[in-house]
C-alpha cells in the first residue's frame, strides 16, 4: 500500500496518463482540531515543495492522513495512524 512519499503518490496520480486523478481524494487532518478530517479531491490540488495548494489555501503534506480511491481502497496512509 505505502510506496514512496505522499508527494510522489500524488504526482503519479496527477501526471501519469494511466491514472485518472478524478478517481482519488486525500483525507487531511484539519489544523488545530484533532480528529477533524476533511476530504479533498485530487483534481483540486496543486503540488508544491513542502505544501500543496487548494485554491488560495496552502496545506503542508504532513497533514495528509490518507490517499483514497473513490471505491474506498486506501492507496497511501501515514504511519502516524
């Protein structure tokens, strides 16, 4: 399941022509609210160096808990869980 960094996984989903980024979302921990999670479709994400962007919001990669396919299969999960 966990192969590479979350940034590498997201880059593959976004830029590999064999993948469809519309089929995936990330689950992030909302800042300052333990247990408060939010789902973000991968197609809304722009990748940066230490952060990813959703519109004007800048979110650090370490907040990502999981990358999930829409059928529910987890393809990447943090070791923190």
